[in-house]
């Protein structure tokens, strides 16, 4: 008796939740482009063994989906229809093994993965064969594959490099994207970032109300706040002023130039509100997911991937432009 | 639900219950959320700090865990 009711409630919630939401700007009148989401694939259910708690996700040009699972420490591959086609890794500290898998992205030939306990980036091919480790002098807090031999990384450091670095395939720094806005305090320069598809970068700050767009000439085109711009609250814990609110958890862009930023605690629906911006940073609308997600990944065919069932499910949505 | 899945679910629930119990004891003194608590425990864990200081990264490891917790874990634990 309880299960059907729960399923019904979940279905109603899903219908109500996925769609335009003007919570950020009640007086906002959207321009022509109005977006909506339609779920077209779901991988992993509560009653199967496909996924336990996935973290990093990447999708190649063919639509194959790669995901890191931190419960069984595996790198898993699914085809575009959601069929499991491979797995690699496993718990350990050997080559290609994981203890705490985190980030993942892919280029045309390679997959780039991180582990919280490893200073560097593990490289696999699309057949999930481990190739090598690109060593970094810092733990990688975010990465984006730009090509087979160019990876943008942000390292976590307390007082050191305050920039997104562009590394080659051997880990050599070939460019710096400088001047991240680092307000006083710990972890204030924590960011997620993505290519804008036009040679530039989109940067969303985790602990600052700030989204930026950078051009390919390392020039900041714009920087905007979407939650009032107030500084994030901090709490003095163990001698450290830890930021205790999150603003933006992830950022991505589609082929039309729309920018999708996943809101954190500051959003009306934390982890569920995706703020959609045009290429100039103006707010288009807010899409609200049925469940909280830690990521909002858009593939080359403009499909959105988010978390479901607390990490046991990958949900893929078609983005509809009306 | 398969046996493996059940075991994983049981382990997750057990960890959550233990974490919640621990937090219930510590919370009045700390006034902090689960990610802050995890950070403090990490930072004052002599084994972790000894190892990562040897690696030259000190508390950065714990900070990385804190960032991950705020991004990933917090929405699950509410």
C-alpha cells in the first residue's frame, strides 16, 4: 500500500517540479527563448546494482556515458541507451584504482579522472584502459578537458596559485587563467568551470555569489551575482573561518550559448534550481529539478545529466527550446 | 533488492545512524553541520595530518573533503 502511494507522490512531484520557475526573479519576464526539460533516460534504480553513489560524469561525442562511483570505486561506461558496456578501476592504490573517486571529464580520445587521495589526474582511454597519471603539485578541485592534450584544472591551495591552469598531456602548465576573485577567507576561490564552446570559460564560485565569463584571451567578459551579492556566511571552527553556504555548484553551456548554473544553498531550491543565462549573463529563467544534484552536465547534443536517488540514478533530460 | 544492494544500503544507513548519533553528542559543543564536523575531525586526525604533511599538503586534504562534502554529501544528508 505504501509503495504505490510513494510512487504516485514522486510522480506528481516530478511533474510539478520539472519546469520553469521564476523563484529567483518574481518580476522577471522571460524573453523569447523558454526552456523546458523532458527526461529521456534514467540509469540505475533503487532496486538494481548498476550505480551506488556516482560522483563524476562525462559524455563523449557518441553519447556514451562515463561515470565514477565512489561506493564501489569503479569507472563505469554506458552506451547512449543506458546499457552498461564496461567497467574498470576498483578499490586500491595501484595504477587506475581508486580510493575516493571524484571528478571526471573526457576528450575525443581520453578520460581524465581524479581521486581525492591522489595528486594528479588519471588518464584512461574510452575503452577504460588505464594509460598514465598526470602528476600535479596540488590536489585537483575541478577539471575540464579541453582537448586530448589540454586540460583546465583548478588546484586547491591555501595561499598558492590563484588561477585555473591549462595543462598539457604531460602536466606542464601551458597557460594561466589568472585573477580568480579570491576574497579573504578560506576556500573562497573554490570554483567549478566549463568551456563555453567558443574558446572561453564559464566560472561559477562555490562560496561566492559570482558567475564569470572569460574570453579566449584570458579577459573577463563579465562577472555577475544572482543572489543579491551578499558575502557568504562563515563559521569559525577549529581556528578556520569556513564558508557555510554554497552559491553555485556547477556550470555548463549548451550549443546555443545558453549557460546553466546549478544553485547551492542560496537558491530557493538548493541543488535543484538551475539558473539559465544568456551568453551575456542575463537571467533567462530558472529550471527546477525534482531532486537535488551535485552536477549539471550538458553533452554535445544539448542533453542535461543530473543526479537522482541520492546518486543511485543518472537522469538525462532533453532540453526543449520553445 | 539484491543481497549486495541490501548490504550497501545497510552499511550506508548504519554509517548515517552512527554519524547522527555522534553529531547528537557533539553538536551542542560545536554548533556545526556535518561537513564542518567532518572537517574538524579530519584536521585533528593525527594520522591524516602526519601523512599529508609528509606529502607537503597539510590541511588541504581536509579542505578538499570539505568542498566535496558541501557540494555532494550535504544535499543527501539534508
